[in-house]
C-alpha cells in the first residue's frame, strides 16, 4: 500500500464528493484545524490520569472525526455526514457540569503547565477555538448548514478548560493563577 497518491501535488485536494479544491480553501483550513484539535486531544488522552477525562477525550476525538467528515463533504453529500446535533452539544454540557462539581473553579485566568495532561488540554482548548473560528467562517459563507457545529466546538473548548483543572488535581498540583 502506498501512503501517497500524488494527486495533491498540484496544490488541490479532494472532498467527500465530486471535485477538488485548493489546499488553501477555507474548508481545508477548517479541516486542518479540526485535525490539529483531534491530535492535541490525543496528546492529552495519552497523558490523562483521570479515567473520566480519558473516556471523554476518546469520545470527543470520535466526534471530531465525524465533524471533519461533515466539513469535508460537498454540499450535495452533506446530509449523509450530519452526525453532530444538539444532543451532542447537550452531552458536552453534561460532562462540563459533572466535572465542574469535582474541582474548584478559579475566579481568575490561569496559566497552563501545572501537569502534563493539563498543559496538553490547554493547548487543545486553544486549537479547538481556532477550529471553531474556521467552522464559523464556513457557516457564514453558507458552505456549512449544520447550526450545531459551532456550539459543539465552543462547548468542547470549555470542556477542555474544566478537564485541565481536573487533570491538575489528579496530578496533585494546584492550578497556577495568571496574576500573583
């Protein structure tokens, strides 16, 4: 099996459907940010100490895989790849509420780096925010029609923040506040 096709050597890439677009197309930018989001969540999952966080991270990575398919689908195929809905947004909110009850929420900004998993989750949060901006940009250009993609990513970044606190606690570290 070859790991390359050479079809992208001309600066284009295929979508889930007919046609190709430039690798600089906003849809591909969004897919790249989502791919980075999945990778950073994987980095956090590999270091997670809290079993709830590890389970949630795996499930959200699978959600992002489905979300990426929807973003990669051409308009005529988009309905075939509509997996993220308001129930998934509700699920994320339930995870945030459950985990928030196990940690002290800081009243100030925090600095990443108090645990390996916590730092990875902080990075994932920032990357997911970028992915959210790219997906919202596609929606504003009427290239995506699912109204739940932006809220899902928005809540996922909030979930990463809460999991950062959980992981710092699981590692036995206090979360460092930005101000002394």
